[in-house]
C-alpha cells in the first residue's frame, strides 16, 4: 500500500458558483484516491497525526515541541523554524528530495522475498497480489508545501487536436473551412508516419502535462496506429486522456480521407480493440468516438458510430464539432437538409450525456434547449474562436440552462496549449459580449475556474472521480509555487502558518481539539475554549483572504513556471 500525505493550503471549486479556500490542511491519498482530508490549523498537525495513526511519518512530537519553544522566543524567523523541522526529521532517518518531499518507508511482516519491493506495483497490476501477502510494504510519502505554495485540482482540457500542435500559431488569417483545407488536413496526413507521430505526440503530452493539464480530450487523426500510439504515450506518461481516432468519409482531401463508410467503421472497431476495457470509467486512458464534424461524415457513418457507442455499457463517449463558423453551419444544414446543425447529431442518436460538443458559437435558442434536454456537454474554445474569427460563444446562456461547460484549448485553431490561457480568453470574450449588450452579465472567477476543473470533469463524465478535492475522488493536482514577478508576495501577504499557537496560552495547547466536518467547509474545531476558538476563526478568515489573493494572481498571471509538481491519480507526472 502506498500513502501520500500532503500538508498545506489548497484551493478548489466546490460548485460553479463557489471556490473554497483552505488555508491549511492534511490530505491523505491512498492508491491515488483521496482517503481523508482534515482542514485545521498548523498547530493541530500532531492531533490529526495521532488520530489517523500517521504521527510517526509526520514526526511531529519533536517538531511541535520545538515550534512551541520557538514561539516563546519571538525573534526566530520562519527559515529557522523550517530548519528545525528538517533537522528533527533527519534525526529519524527521513529522506528529503530536492523538492522538499519527504519519504518514509517502513516494511512490515517482511519474512519472504525481501528484495521484491520494487515489483509491488507491477504485481498488483497483474493481479498477483496474493503472492505478496505477508510482505506488504507500506510506503508513506510526506509532501509538505512551502509557505507560499498551495494545491489546486488538475486542469482539464475538454477539446484539443494533438496532431495539430506543429501548426500552433499558424493560419490566423484564415477561417475554418479554408484553414482546414490549406493547413490542417495536410499536417494531419503526416501521421501515417509513425516516427513523425511519435516525435510530435511525445512532446504534446510532455508539454501539456507541464502546463498543468492532467486530463485531455484529444482528437488524433484517421490513422489507427498513430492514434493508438498517442494513447500509449498518455498511459506511459500518466496523463488522463480520451483519445479519438477521427472519422472522415467525405468532403476531405483525396489523400486524407477514409476510403469508405465501412472501412471507417472497421478501423474504429480496430482502434477500440487496443483498449482492454474501452468503456470503463476507471481506465486512465479511454477511446472516444470522433466523427470529426457533420460535414466530413456521411449519414451512414454517423448512424454506424452511434451503434458502436451503444454496443458498450456504459456507451462509449463521443466528441465532435458543432456550430463553429457561419459557413460551416450553412454547409452542414445543406448537406443534411436539416433545420439546425444540432438536429443533425440529435437525429443520428449522437446527442446525449457523454457527448462533448466543441465550439457551439452560433446556436439558436432551440439548439441550446435540445443540448440541455439531451444532457450533452460543451467545450468552450475561446482562443480558437477568436483566432479563426469564428465568433463569440454565449457561455452564460449555456451555464444558466444547466449545460455542463468545460474549456478547450483547441490547438491549433487556438495557439496556446495551456488551459489557463484559455480561461483568460473565456473571460475576455464574455466581457466583450457584455460591453455590447446592456445588462448582460459576464463570467465570474468562480465560473471560469469551475470550467477549467469541475465543469470540465462533468463534460467528460468524470465529475465523480476528478475536478476537485473531495474525499473519495482521485488525486489529480497541481502544486502551485509562485515564482513569476506577478506573483511576488510581500511580507504582509505571506501565509501565516509558522505562527503556530499565536494567541494560545498553555492551557489551550494542552487541550484536545475535536474536529467536526462542517458542511460549509469551515475548519470544524470544537472543544477549545472561547478565546482560542475566536482566535482560530480570525486566523482562518485572514488566511483565506491571503490565499484568495495568491490564487487569483496565479489564475491571471501564472504559467508553467509556477508549477512545482503535477499529480494524476496520485502519481507524480511532472
Ligand atoms: O477548430 C477546429 N479544428 C478542427 O480540426 C476541425 N475539424 C472540423 N472542425 C474543426 N474545427
């Protein structure tokens, strides 16, 4: 069993209207899942450690005692306290990585096969865990954040095209249909060459992970082998992903088209066969059916893909483009003799929960109603919509109708690979819409952040697994370490965790605190006398404000350089 204990502040989205700021917490992650969370004051580390039987890993007794002693000598500074903390850990033989992560390994009941530790993972993956009974290895990793740092849920990119990354930044003077023909299809054709695909895809996954994307919904190309390769790279690198082999059996260049409807369906089956459990929500990397858009698919192909999806339980997810550009909308309606673009997908059984619709810029109100009724989600791609002059998506209306909305970088329609930039463009677009319409509201910080995390998870059907830090969810997280000038933190804004016990008297130190898990997320500390409780509340409010400031600065000015670590399902991937 492996356990990680994260100590420090965190920020997460608890709904599309609410961000929770937790100034200090202890999060236990076991086998990639959040086992428990305690929101507390730093001085309560010992109490929590005792209650959960993890005290020996936290090595609190010495540290806490020293901290209390230090408190009585006001002149000692934060660095000195931190040094004492590290010293006390060194005494107990704990090891510290360069990044400050502490590793503690204890072996229990190890009577046979002592040398087998490193195979634990492999063995458990291959289902041979029984062989290991009697030599369970307990590994506990303690990750204590520095004063300025905080955790944030991993970012979710609900729409991007991995093979188009080499084109990022090109073609901004073209609009969709011409852009596809002149730049995009010629680039995607190159992925029949596996070496080329490998070179690009390795870098795509590396760079997106480094920008904090822990989950990505990728379009690949029409080629089975290179699409499978992308899935393997995601699996190996530990990025949670949906991988779509594109379906295109018409209106595509002669050198980049599938020869027939049946071969398109056949190669879709072949692609899916490479995934051991294609529809299992527990798989880290999953296939997603990808009719590119109505224009490049015949009606027979759309029907065939709907049947493939329904032949799985739960049905395989679907992603496609909808209503991005006015010429595209007109052509799609004409090809299908349909009154609306959305109706095309609906009439082919493709519109439902688990369908991700990218763009949705030019929807009529009746189309929004249909999407809401069917439970499909929308990937909002503002950078791409601006770059290809597609238009402004009316996200406020989508959200107000209860439609799940996530963010899509949509490379290379969008030129920026990071979800943070997309979030900023989403804000700009919504404000520009508000300039033009009196009384129109624009997207709040809470809504924008939710789209990048919890809302994105909902669009992908993963809201019960990821998107925020809730007990039972998988631990996909970013360790934010402010480094850029925009995130410079003045002394007065430093998080105040080192002032352990400030305002406490001896009596309150000795007191046993009882935590209650309050619904509103406030630190549920009871059993302490009035003075201390009042002080604690004050501390919490003050720290929350500082954390909020820190978080918002990161959201609007931060980038890859502010990421000190990225975890997916508890595995450190950056
Ligand atoms: O932004 C887009 N990128 C694409 O690759 C694409 N294909 C169809 N429609 C599309 N829109």
